[in-house]
């Protein structure tokens, strides 16, 4: 069943989805579920709200927290609460029933249902089922629970002898730096640019409805100034048409559209002052619940679950698409343009999920005809603005058999965009496969993009490449992957291929990083040269005297990263995003890994096409090649002049954080395989050899968690990604220490 079909089961106004309601994953390292609940929310939810949910007083919650060694509760702002919503949902998914989760979030069931459906496949990320959690109520801890809390406090005193304190840099502190307009370096003089647009997504935007709340501005002036200084000339945000223009069949769906357009106009004007254009992402028309078609049966197209497509072969739907886009571009005439996905993501046109034959109208037409027509309607709407808007048609999700027909039918004033690395052949650990997308570890372009660009150029269309220059789902919990040599080679290849513009990333990768700067540097070079581009960026950021050391480290990371065991399943399911925060269990959880949501202990889900031993070995190869680069940066920082030391230390922290994520991936594979062997071995079980190796891996994971805790505590960028918020917070890494110590003593008897 497709993710879109499963998402269709979550409809606004319906009961919140539960799926098959499995038992929640246990938390035996805590004295009780109440203790786990307090621990996991202490750093992300105001303590008064924590207390309200379980019927406790503030004093009772603080006392319980301190019994485990936690400090006084941190100050948590309203903005942090709003920006941590997904983090809070995820960390309570296995603890609270919906009723208590709604209270903790301070939202209604309809609002949560909307989040689960519309906030970047959130319900899919959560596993498409809600564990059957019993309500948690405050009761005074009994003697056994008090004793276990004291043991936890003792563990913390041993591993954190200075005592647990709040991070030096609180969560979201990076926002203050990125939003500050002063102190932004001036953009270097540029001879010209071969790529335009060069556009990216916000590093920290809220995905769902970003134009309704100006206080959660996705593109503040300081951030725009930083992007402009690097050479970025565009940014994008998602657009849901019925939220930006009146929906003719149900105007209530469009409530607030005037406000959104006014805020969009303000954003466009501000961005223009920095030389940056705003692009809208169109994934339209959005499917409607089946009940909608009781009054409008003539509009119904392909059905998936309890939703159906608005059939774009119906003239009224065509008029709606054309006129809605036109009304937006007329109301905000300085919009830079739009890009579309018309072959998948949400159910949109009847052929978007390849099932158009089941529509009585679209089934009589070719997929190419329908998809090209939808994009033509978008282009006509964009033209209705001030005439300067660009329409970018992305071939994401098109079947290869259709692509030529679609491209042949597109209007000649659109650009054709392809994922650059898609279908690139690779071999990792002796396993041959192809890249899908989201890969820095493979240098494109690949044959699919090359083929589609050639078809587009033959018709006179401009060409665009979508790639990830900052980070990818190979690792998104760091602001950028410092494998800059790979990025430089890819961009130089695109220059040689004659691509006209680049989308620098999806919802991840928008940090104003060396990677983004490098891309724009190459764009401005008369003769693109990866070595010279890296040297210019390294000298500007870290000082000319440190450029050689930095470039040597970037090369080491790049060589190591080519060992990444890439597959589409791996980048979504394996534990790279959570790294050392991933808990370990003495018994299999029985849960399957979810899409960038919960990795659990699902080694088979992580490794996909790779044998388990090869999968672990590939991460070990990455670490062996990566560690010398970290050491090179640390040495450069120690020897650097004070004016460059902080930048070098931060670069080393990002690189070491990446290393620790990769190291944990290898450790977790080994641990879970060995654990599974012991569970399955009725005769031997925990033999002395297995016991010793499991203990070694647990101690190794204690070390990775403590090292990453130190880094995240001084760098709030670590662990954060825009569409997932914080994958983990510092207390999660402390919990990992408690988790491993519990298994060492209770399970292994160490």
C-alpha cells in the first residue's frame, strides 16, 4: 500500500488514526512510565504543562526529576514549543494516549489530524499506527521506584561528574544567530553566474502552513542576508492552492487566504531587497475526501482510500488550476516562480500515482497528455503575473516510459528539472545498485537526468538539476555533511553538462554552509575548478593559512563517504538521523523501522539490499576514513589564530558529530545481530563470548552518546532538521547512557 493511500486514511475531522494499535515499546531502564514521561519532556515542554497532563503539581514533577539527577527545569519559550511540535509528538508516541498527547501539545484532535496528514508524511514517519498506551497519572513513587531513581542519579554522577546542567547553547539558539541581520559578511564580487536560479528551502521553516503566522517567519532578514552573501538567489516554500486562493466548491477550506497572500507579498518584498526570489512548490490539485464528491460527483477521479483526485480532465478543474495559480501571481506579482511535482507525492492528477486507467476520462488519455496538461495550466497561471515568473516542471515520479511524451507536450517557456544523481550506478561493499536520490556520496549526474535534459533541450526548454548540496537523508542531523570534494565535483559536472539552474535541496540542507557557498562559487567561475573553488571557500571561512588543513580534511571525508551503503530504503530507515540516541533492547521490539521516524532495532529494514555484515563493515570503513579528517581539523583549531579558532572548532564539531552517527550505525548492527543470536539460541543464549562482546558494544555506545552530548550541548544545530524538528535532544543522549548501563548490570550482570 502506498504512503499516499495510507495518509488518505487520516482525514481532518475524522477520528485520530490508530492502525493496528500495537503494544508500546517498554522503558525498563526507568523506574516507571511516569519517570520516562517526565524525563523525555523535561527539556522540550514547560514543566507546568508536563504536570497538567498527569494531574500533578509543578513541585511534584520537579521533585521527581531531581530524584533522577536532573537540574532545575529549563526556561522554554512559546516559540520553542511551537517549533518542537514534531519532536514532542515523536517522543511521546509510545508513552501517552491521544487524549493526553493533545493536552501536552495544547491542540485539538482536528489540528493533530491535520499535522499527521499534511506535515510531510508525519503519520508515515510514526509507523502508521498509534501504540496502545494507557494513561499516565501521577502517583507518589514507591520504595522500589525511589531506589531505581537514586541508581540513575548515581549513574549520572559517575558519567557526568560535574553534574547535569542545561546546555551551554539551548535548543534553537542557532535561530538567534541566523536571524540577526548585523554582522553578515558581504557577498564576494562575482564575475557572473552560470546557474540561475540557485534556490533552497529554509533551514528551520515549519512545513505545514508557514504563511499564517508571521512570528514564525521561515525567512527572516538575517537568514536571507546570509544566503545572499553565499550567492543563493532563490528560496522556496510549499503552497497549497486552496489555502492561497478561494476554493470554488468549498470556500471554507480557504479561510485565511487573504492573510496568507498578504504575508507572502511581504516576504517577497523583503527577499527581493536581498536579491532573492521566492518560488512556490505546487503539488496540485489536492485530493478531496470522498464525502466531498457527494455534492460534486462530476469532479471525481481516481480513488485512493477515502480520498479521490479532482480529475484534471474536467474543464472546471482545469479552470480552477489555471485561475488559482493566476490569482496568486497577480496578487503577488514579484513572485520568482513555481515548481511542480506531478508524478507522485500526494495524490493529485489521476495519473500522479500511475493509476489513471481507472478514471473514465483520464483512462482514455495518455499519462503524458494528462501530466503535460496539468503543468501547462500551472505555466499559464504563472504567466498571468508580471510576466517574469518562471515555471519549473520537475519529472520526479514520472515513469520512464512517459517522460518523453510529457516533455514533448510541455510549453517551451518552462524549465525541465531532474534529480541529478537519479539512476547513477554504484557498487558498495561488492553490492551493485543504483542511486535514487538524496545522495552526496555519489557524484552525478546520472543517466536518467542526462537523458531527460537532452529531450528538453531538443525542444528548447531550459534545464534544472535538483540535488542535495548541504546534507541528505544519508545524514540529516548535522547542518551539512563536510564532504566538499564530492559536492565540488558534482557541481563542476553539472556546469560541463550545461544545466541552467540548480535546486540546492529539498526540506533539508538549507543551512548557509560551506557546501552551499562552494556551489555558488563554482557557479561564478569562468572555468569551474573544484580545487580552486574549495580553496577560496576554505580561505574565506577559516583563513588562508588554514586552507590546506581544511581541504585535506574535506578530502578525507569525501573519500570515506563514498563507502556509504546507499539504498533508498537505507536512507529512510537506518539509524543515521538518530545516531547515538538510538536505544538498545535486550529483546527484539518487533517493530519495523519507519521513514526517518523510528529506527527501532530493525536491522533487516536498515540494511535492505546489503548483507548485514557488509552493511556494518561499510559504516566501519566510513569511520576509518573519516576519523583522520576530524583529527586534522582539531589540530588546525589548536594551532590557529584566535580569530579563526572558533570557526575551525565548529567545523570539527560538525565533522565529529557525523562520525559518531556513522560509528553508532555499525555498533547497533553488531549489537542487534548478536542479541538476536542469543535470543534464538535456546541451548547457549548469553554465552561468555557473546556476553563480553555485547558489553563491549554497550560501553562503546556510552562513549558515543557522551561525546555527542558534549557537542550538541554547545551547538544547537546538531540533531535538528526542518521537517523533523529535533531528532534528539541532549537528555536523549543521557538516557542512552542510562539505557546501556541498565543492560550492562541488569541483563549482563556486569
